[in-house]
C-alpha cells in the first residue's frame, strides 16, 4: 500500500508528529509513504529516519500553495532536496503573511455574527509550529464547541448527522474561508511556474494535488497546467470518485504524465480520511522510475 500525501504537525492544520505518522502507517500496512506538509519540509528528516527503521520506503515531500490564472492550487514536490534554502524561503513567505491574514479572518468571522476574541484564537494556536496562523478549521473547531451556538443555523450542517458533518472542520473551511467565500483572505502565493522551477531545480518532481478539488470550477485549466511542466497528477485521492480518478489517469496517460495516490491525511480536521484511503492501486514499480534516484 502506498500513501504519498500525508500531513504532520508541521502543517498549520496537521495533528501528529512525523514519528507518530510512521507508526500509524506501519499499523495500516503502508509500504511507501511521504509526508507532504503545507509549505514546509521540516518533517522529512525525522520521517525518513523513522520510516527506515520501520522498513517503510520514504520519499521526501512538500505541498506548496501557488497560483495559476488567479486560481489557488496545491503542487506536491517529491524526491526534493529538503535541505535547500529554497523551501525555507517558501515557508518564510507564507509565515510573514499569516499574522495579518489571521486577524482579517477574525474580522470576517465576526461579520458572520459570531463573537470570537483574539485571545481565544491565540490560546488555540499556542504551542503549534504555525502559532501565528489561524486557519478556517480552527475557527470551526472553536465555534462548534461553543454551547451558545448549538442551534446556530450556519453551524447546523457541520454537526453530527448534518450534510457537511463528515469532515466538519475542513468543510467549514471550504464553505467559508476558501477562495471566493465570505471569510476568504488573499495571501500572495507564488505563481505555479515559479514553484515548478524550484522543485525541478532541487532535483524533484512536481505533481498537481487533488485536481478534482482545485479544478472544480475551472476544468479547462488542466490542459494549460500540463504544458507548464507539471510531471504528474494525483489521480487517486480521497476526494475523487472512481470516475474522476479514471478520468485523471487517462488524461495523465495521454499527456505523458505519471500518476500518484494520496489520502491527504491530517488527523482530527478530516476524520473521515484515513491513511491509505485514496482508492488507488498503483504498484511500487510503476513509481520507482519517477520518484527514486532523482
């Protein structure tokens, strides 16, 4: 079993340490893994060491926020030189913008009619690696825990049994804090072309993450992205139906791209997503040519 899209606590929305993730992968029978934190490579050294000790193949990784044609995308970089200062620069760029963006998100959350104090968010973020970053998932966790909002009409879909209750925190993020939503705050992410260049300059390969999510409203951009220099597609994802996975696999084959699989496991913010749960059946041999020895 392979899972090449896993998040640790070095993501602003991850839960587990790299060591804990390796233990979970071993328990699930995963034979090949990659920790791909948002805009951060710090998990890779520990994860690679612990994976080797557990007999699990490990590929270094990162998931980078970027922009193409004014649409936000995530690009996965694999087999990268994680010690490169290029990736430290990517992290610092996001980190320096997080404080301002978080406070603006707080203002927009209050505009929805919720009473949230800055001190509450600071308490939630205390001890996190991204302590200056308040995510939509964190706002959701706080609001859904408040008894005074038990019957709030905006929150009812995210409660147990609600139509968005399967992954309540991240669904709240997608519905209120994602691009184009009421609480969205733009961050100046790099252009996709720049990110592809950085990944390639650091001996890695670039894969478009969960295309069914980011291309939902602009499917025509996939052809253009294929021509930019992307190397692969995450055709098999926890977010894709079987039909979508088949469509992206066919597109990859027709456009000389390789295919990867990843769950996008985070922990508590996506409780319905388990390690290895991506619907893909890719042999290790099929990936060795693309991800090993680079």
